[in-house]
C-alpha cells in the first residue's frame, strides 16, 4: 500500500482523529527515504501531492525543479545543466520583441 492510500484508509476509519502530526511524519519519512534512494520516484510523489491539493496545474516551483533536472552537451563538448535563462531574462526578451504568452497559459 502506498502512503497516499494509507492516509485515505486511515482517515476513512478515523474521521474523528484531529491530530494529523503522525500522518505528516509518516509522509515525510517516506519522502525522505525516497529522496535518498529513488529521486525519480520522489519527484513523482511530490507531483502527486501537489496535484492532490492544487489540481493538475503546473506551477513555477515544479517547473524550476524539472528544468534543474535538464542537461545537454553542445557541439564543442561543453556540458550544461539546469536553467540557461532566468524567468526575468525571458520576460525581458519577450517584452523587447513584443512577444506575449497566450492568456490561457500560467505565467
């Protein structure tokens, strides 16, 4: 049983239970272990928690995390990791060239 299922099962059985410290502690223990043993699974769990509370909206925090996982090597063999341009840099360039993000996108 995964952590999320455990929490839902527990709360279904104990709706009167007001203290959630124990549940939060269990979640953090599981996430801590995952962080050190399986970073990919850890990222998926964090996204699931985010979606549970905030829906399927991709936010700046998740975007920065994903961008920091990116890397590539250019034609000269130089390795790059993470963000190449800051959000402010991109906004400045967009403004300078009159580019706009479609109104249905989060920005």
